[in-house]
């Protein structure tokens, strides 16, 4: 019989979509208050892989990612999704922006073998975490690169995203080599 063991260390990652550049600084501060110091950030990528968000967020959207220094327990990803949903609501309730949804937040984590995203929506490929939240393996790391699945969001297949995810994964790999 296999014995349960503690998870390996992961790095928390929060993806965001917005067209409001001034919201990003506010977002950074709010996320740091929740999850500690920022480890690294991606550049801003034009988000044109889908028009799904245009009705509630407007057009000319950008996507970026923020990774956090603190070691992350992947068992907390459902809790983090609740927190980021609340942060989205707080920013929308400020009425500072003309859109009903000024920012979209997608938390997940990177381990050496995968990138996992949390969601409040159930689909056939998602695992229920409890408290109304689900998780999916969005990408796997194999043979020196990131590989998607048939359910992987199209933007997550972009090589520019993969370069940032690999940067985060390399930091995690170095931490493990150093015994951190």
C-alpha cells in the first residue's frame, strides 16, 4: 500500500487579463498583501486568443502573470481562487473602470511537471477540490518543454507564455537543488 507523503514545493502563479494598465499596479499590491513578495512577472501579452471577455471587459486586452516567492502548498489552490474572485469583485465594485469586469484573475501553480489552474466551473477534465472549486492540469512539462491538452486554453499554448513558465520552473528546480 502506498503511504501518503507531503507534496513537493510549488510556485503560486496568478494570471490576469485587463485593458486598464493603472489597475495592474493596484493588483500587484493587493496580491502581495495576500501572497507575499513577488518572485517575478511576465511581460504583458496582447490577449487576442478569444473574444469571450470583450462583452464584460472591453477590447484591446492584455494578459500577464505574476509568480510569488513563498513556497506554495498546492492544496490551497481552491482557497486562492476564492480570494482572487473576491479581489475581482472588489476592483469591479470600486466603479473606477467603465467595464463590469475590469480584471480577470486566474490563479494556478507550477510544479516541476505541470501547470495547474483553478476554476469555479466544472468540466469533464476538472477535479472537484471542495467549496465550489475545481482544478485542471493545463500544461505538462515533458522533454524540456510545455505540452498542452485538448482542453488547454489556446493562449496557454503560446511559446511566449511557455518562456515565462519555464523561467518560473527553473527557479523552482534550482530551489529544490539547493534544498529549499
